[in-house]
């Protein structure tokens, strides 16, 4: 059993691959040699099911950035973060911190700040303050 952090990392890989390869998530999961952790699959399925809604939320709060112009890795991280914030199971500061760590590890040097600011605004909008 993996940790939630590892599951988020795996979900990031799944969400990124779905977008870059332009394949259906279920098709991608069927092609994998081993089934990912249940939480990773739940996150990826939730993001896939709510992608348009998540992108609308991201677009509403991203200043001077169209969602389709964001780096694909950042989009995937932000979608996962938004999805987790909407679910409400995990405290907003934890969701944001985990997303920032993924951005620092897998994206540009400025992505951590971008992800932090955007998810904090969204958390406030959802009534789940980041602090």
C-alpha cells in the first residue's frame, strides 16, 4: 500500500499521460502492467470525470493565464488539487502543500508559487481557507 503522497504522484502521471497521449483513462488503465494504488485511480477518475468543471474553476481564478496555455504538468497538478479541494476529505493546507511539492519536483522553478497561489484562491472560494 502506498502513501497518499505516492498515490498523488502516480495520479499525476496518469492525468498527464491521458492528456499528452489523448487517450481515455480507462483505456490507459487497461494497458498498464500493474493496477495503481486505489487512491491514485480514484483521483485520476475524478479528474477525468470533472475535467471541464475543474478547468472552468481554474480559468476563473488564474490571472493572465488561460488554462490551455499552462504547462501540461501544472494543469494536471492543479486539476488534482482542485478535485481534492472539492471533495473536502483532506484539509486544504495539506492539499495545497502536496500540490506545491509535486510542482517543485516535476515542473518549472516558478510553478510551486503559481500552484500555491491559484489553489489558495480556489480553496478560499470553496470556503476551505488555506491557512
